[in-house]
């Protein structure tokens, strides 16, 4: 959301620096577009039962699945069930115990968490003198999300 606002109002987005202050130590020193893509893209591999052989993951299969989901959302939602989709994925109307609850990570991680990281990434590009920082942030975040969905 903050990236979208930055695209619409680039001067306002560039003025405030709340999420990245370019400290020469700690996580700020290690934060950059590559670390963001790798950390968010492979985030699911931190769970205890994950197969961490990153070169053996079925990227081709997952890329085709993701492409199909993005290009034919009506068919995917219809197959899953429109009410089930709304209940489990969009609105807080289900719990994980009942087979739903995917709205929790959708709100927590994708909307709130990635919104802040998007703002941080825009600030990183701004402070490193990259032109069009909001567009670069959008590209970085999109890449990390696509990789995350594929993994």
C-alpha cells in the first residue's frame, strides 16, 4: 500500500524516512534488495520440516501453478468455491482448525508486514540515490513475493 502511495505521490514518499535509516551496523547494514528477495523468497524454508535443498525445488511446476492462478483467477476461485474463498482467504470468518484461516497470513504478512518492508525498501533506494525508488521497491517486493509463492 505504501509503495502504491509512493508511486502516486513520490515527493511525499521521499520526504519521510521511518523504516530505513542507513545505520552502518546490525540489520540495517545487511538490508538491501538482494537480501530482501532471498529472505522473503525463501522464508518458508525456516520451518523445521522444510526441504532446504533450494536447487532441488520444483520451480518449473510452481511457476506454472502461480501463472495459472494469476491468469485465470475466476476459474481457480470457482473451483475452490467462491464462498470458501471469501471465508478462508479474504475475511476473518474461519479458523485454521476448521481448515481455513488463510486470511491470517494474508493480513499479517502480506498486507501489514510487506507494507512496512515496501516502505523500507523505497527508503533504501531513495537513500542510495536510485531514481524512481518506489518503482524499484515495487519490482523488488514483487520478485520476493513471487519467489515466496513458488517456494
